[in-house]
C-alpha cells in the first residue's frame, strides 16, 4: 500500500474538496460513485491490479485499506486535538475509502478471474497432445484384436479418452465464454441411452464388484 497510498489519498482529498449531493452519498458508500465513460484507471484500481499480479489475496488487499483508514483517522484526530475533527469531513473520508476499496476489490477479482481462465485455457490445450497419444494407442490396440480382454480394455480406453476430450472441450468453451469470446454451439443428433451406457461402463470398470444396470424406456434419440 505504501507505493500507492499517496495517489489514493490524493484522490480522497479531491473528493472531499468537491461538492456532494445527498443522493450521491449512499451510492459512494457502496462503491457506486458515478464515473465518466473512458476515464483512466483510478489509483485504487491500479493498486488492485498490481496486488493481483504479485500474488496477494483479497483478504490482504482489504487489510491494507483497513490499515490505511485507521492510520489516517488516528493522525487526523491527533492533529485536531484538543478540538474534535469535522464530523461531515470524517464521514466523507470513510465514504471515499469505501469507494476506493470497492474499486480495488472489483478490479482485483476481475484480474484473478482472467488469470484463472487463461491458465485453464492453456492447461486444456496442453492436455490435448498426451490425450491424443493415449487415444491413438488405444485404437492401435483395438485394431490388433489380440484376444477378448485386450480388445475390451482398448474399447474402454477409447471411450474414456473420448469423454475426457469432451470434458476438455467443455472447459475450453467455458473459458471462452468467461473471456468474452462466446461459445460455438452445433446441435446434433445424440442417443442419450448410448451416452449413459458409456458412462455406466466407466463406473463398472472402476467398481468391478458392484452391479450397475441401465434401463431405457422410450426413444432416447434427440437433437441436443
């Protein structure tokens, strides 16, 4: 906070020196102070971005503002002693700090979310190559047709690889949506009974001592 405290407090001082309507007071205390379109980042927003990039968590970020508020109020009270500080100015100071904290939390959360989505996106792409190798090996084993057990194991491996591929695709689509890139949707004819059968096949492999049955009633085909 020491690096950005001066800029944050200068913004607070400018706020105290500007007029404020009764309608703006509750909005500012909740971090919803009006802002011009295209306005540059505030000192609080810049501070939040730097803290997110340096590995701070949101509790540490909030603790910095608590310490800043307490320090300024203590110095303010000591400076005004023996008279009491102006109550209206003190209220507006706390509102301005609340506004700065809200700006920091909002930008900190956005920065963390963006970093998480980028990481998951890179992870999904990096997992494609080893997954494709596993799938190709499983297809090769199935093509050998070297006994029933090997063929059955290869079939399960192929199905598991396909499901993992679908999960990776879903994760990448989710990240694309969070990054504002949208999700490509291509509806197709799907047999839900077949999908359930493959899922239960994985369960049977994981729990060979348990019996798992599937009963399908009616037409399970549809466009999804």
